[in-house]
C-alpha cells in the first residue's frame, strides 16, 4: 500500500503516536491479516487471487499454492459457477460498492466442490470492499469472511431446547385431561375383560380395547419422556414378547428397501423396565441402522442372555451378574473413530442440516442408564456398526409374587374401605365400579373439603384414600398435608395424569403415600392399593 504523503516514505494516517515507515507499516499490516481470526482473500480487479491468510485455508481447506499455482483460480468466475447468489453480491464490490452479507450459508455443490469443507458448507458473516486508486478505479477487492457456524449450531441447540420445553409444556397440559379419558376407557375395558369368558370374541374385543388404550397412553409418555417430564413406570417385561411386536412396527416405518432379522433366544431373562421407553430404545437404534445404509440393506436385531463374573465385566463400572444382551447391527459404511467417541452426545450429528436433531442415540443412552443398563458402540469402516445394550436381569417378578402371597395370607384385609376423591365425574364413576369389582367398599367425593368433612366425622372407617392430584379448587397434596396434620396415618394413593419427577419426589416426603399414573387397569389399581396398605 502506497502513502499519499509528499515524501513517499512515511504514513500520513491519523491516530498514530508517531509516523511509521511505509515498509514497516506493510509488514505490520501483513502480520495483522495473516494472524486475523477471519478468512481474508485479496483479489485483483479481474478476480484473480493474489493472497489468502491462514484462516481462509482453515475455513475452506484450500491452500494458497493450490488456489494460485495448481488451479490458477479466477475467484470471480469460480464463484459465478458454484454459488451465483454470493457471486451477485461480490460483483457489487467490483463495481465500487461496500457489501455486507450476514447469516449467509455458503455451500458448493458436491460435483464442483474442491474440498469436503466446501461441500459440507458453513455459515458466514461476509464483507467485500474495493480498494481504489486516486482516480477512483477499483484496483483490488478484499473479501473478509467470519465463520459463524459454531454460533449458528449453538443457536440451533438453543432453539431445539426451547422446542423441547414447549413440547413439555404442551404434553403436560394435555396429559392430565387425555389420561383421564383413557382412564375411563381402560377402566371399563378391564371390567369387561374380567366379566367375560376368556377365549370368546367378546373377551378378545375387550382385550383389544385395553391394548389400544395402552398404546395411546404410550404416546403421551413418549412426549413426556422427550421433555424429561416422565418417570419410568417399571414392571417386569418379557423381551421375547416386546421385541417382535416393536420390530413389526419399525418395519412398517423404515421403508421397503430394508429388512429386519430378529435373532432371539427363547429363554430371555425378564428385565425391569418401562415398556414404552424400551420400545423407544429399539426404534431409535433401528432408525439409526437404517440411516447408516441409505441404499437399503439388512438390519439384524440379536437378543440373548449373558452372565459376567466378578472382574470379567465389559466395563469397569458394570456390576457382575446376569444381563440380557440386545444388539442392533447394520452393514453400512461404518463410523470413524473420532465420531464414534461422540455418538451418544446430545445434539451431535453427522447428518446434513435439517436431517437429524442429534437426539436419537442420546435418548437411547439416557433410557438405558435410567434402567441401570449399559450401551456400547462398535464400528469398522467399510463393514458396519453394532450398538449393544445390556439390561440387568429383573427382580420385580419375584417381588410381585411375594406381595401377592402376603395379600393372599391376609384375606381379612383385602376388602378395603376406600375414600375416593376425584373431581372428574367419569373417572370417579369408573374408579367406583373398579373398586366394586375388586370387592372393596367405597365412598366418593369430588373435592378436598368434602373428603376432610368425611374424615373429621369418622376417620377410622377408611382403610385407604384414592386421591386425584390435580383438582380445580385444591390439589391432592393439600389433602395429604391436612390428613397428616390430623395425625392420621391412613395410606394414600395419588392418581395423576402426568407422572412427573416433581410429583413423585413430592410424594416421597410423606409416609405411606404412593403415586399411581393414569390410565390403569384392574390389576394395577389393586396391586398399588394393596402395596400401599401393607406398607409400613
């Protein structure tokens, strides 16, 4: 850059504490540009590349030698071919204008991209300005590109988080009313099933209604699980029943180019788990396998029993014992080692923008950990990948048998006198009908104050309280506090349409208080009440 001063050897620029020789100033400016965090490119008036800095190479993957010596690039012409939108803006700088483009996604078509970075694309804040001679003729054009990809990715994560919070709010808002409706459907379907002879068409129809209601309830639980507002509803699960049913659902969803082969041992250990969440694990892993094979292929789902002795487990934190090993195998391109280390990170994805949230495998990891299990990812380039889940052998089946035996040994305590507190007339009616079918006596009221009046009049007559959590004028916890303030230790079962961690944690502060998630059938209702009644 030449000085406009008469002597020609000093800079006339204002703002310096002293004049700087032009040659020294040139070195300073070259050093500033070379070390700048922004990608800088200098073009002549025809568009030929004169210089780039290191940040430009890091952004695009193109070195100065390749651009100038190998490709002899005229950037002006190249840009018109690969990104006409950007070319139109830069052309304004060649016409003497200052150009600024913000939040611009720059991507080169794969067939024209010179590097993988250009093909993948990046977000930029760009500036282009001319350098003119004293006559006003454009001699050079400078392009400065600030890479804001990380910022945009963070914004996307924040936006995704906000979406998740919104989903949580919506799910929480509809869960109570929706599950009240399902409580009526499931309650009366279980009453019909209990009254009808097994094997008849009528009994099969009632069981189908129960199955459909259970699947509808799972939809709400999926929303709450995504928003992390649900508590796993653990029960003893037979994977030899869950796996085939879930795979049929997945096969209908992933398309005709894919086939799922189930290789399953017949004597799989039972596991303690949330059925809907374990289904989600299998669905997510199968979808991940599908995405690894864009042209189609075979997905193998393998399930077997494994046992680990002390000191011989796969992972240092893995307790010895019996597990069910569930593996999902694809025959895709494989996962590079640096990517494999991050596959379970929330929001991490190698898919194109808009094709993946990066939550699928993170949800798998979270669900498996909440089930006291472990998940391992293995992959080989050119061969495929295998994701293996280890779920500990369940214990709930044994506990349920013990509790059922204790109840059978105390028949005089099975016929309970229950106070039902539920504001929804339909749910109140089905609860009373279910209690009658189970052989319990009951009295029902629609509000907390009505329940308190009955307890004040004769508290000893009730063996158990069955209370809705959310009611218009007062909630179930207000009744719990009032009952305990009366020094009454009567067991209380809180029924809720939104089984949130907050509800469970709050219930655990009180003795002999259990939470029962709506909807539920006869057996679940009876089991929960007896469990609460016999608890100390």
